[in-house]
C-alpha cells in the first residue's frame, strides 16, 4: 500500500502565492502516523478577507519561520509519498509558487490525489463536495480553515476512500514547472 501525504495551506492574500499556515498528515498503511503544523511568515501583506477566513493575523506570524526555513522540515514529509489535498490543484499551486518565489528546486512533477474529486465518485449523494460538507457527512471533526484540522479531515476522507477502492486510478501528476 502506498504512503500518502495529506496537506493543506492557508494564504495571507488573494495572490495565493505565499502561505500563512501549513498542515501535513502522513497516512501509512491506511493510518495517520505523523502530523505537522506551523504558522508561516509569508513575508507579504494580508488581505482582510483572508484574516476573516483563517483567523490568522500579521501579528500571529511575526517571528514564525518563513517558507525557506520551514522547507527543511516540510521536504522530508512531502517526499514520503503521494500528495493528497482537498481541491489539490489549489494547494499544489500555492506550494509551487512558494518554491519558485524563493528559488527552491524540488521535483518537476509529483503524483497526487484530490479528495474533492474522489468525493464526487465515492460520495455522489452529498449535497456538495466541499471539505466542511464531506467532513460533516463522514462525522469527521473539523475546525474549517485551520490548516491542521483541514488536513486531518482530508486524511480522514482519504482513509475512507482507501477502504473503497485502489486509488491508483485517481493518481494525477502536478507539474511544478508550468
């Protein structure tokens, strides 16, 4: 069985090119084994919308690590397996923009699965496939727009999907160089 690395990012503004928080949960053999959370100093201005949405303020990220400092901790986690996120192209896009903005080289491509897309297949009767809707439907705890809570809910959905089918048919490839 593959190892999956669920992750979620929160952003400080509408540019979605920096992180203000990140959560990571490693799922090995269908079990959540490792979790990581950090606020991130995005080194950019915050929009009031994002502050209201995430509850993360400029003051909260003062003296928090910037993305390049965190990358030393994140990379070994993200290298462990197939990446997983709810609406994965968004989170992967933010990750890619951060890597490029700081001149950090990683992989040109990664395999990933998207719990939003798989929800459409495995939970077709859901009223919608937003994370908060699916978490409620699956009785998963969620403090929405907290990166670690969102990641744990995403990992919970992933664990359910792993029990339903071989997920390799849902693997996609994200190209960081685009």
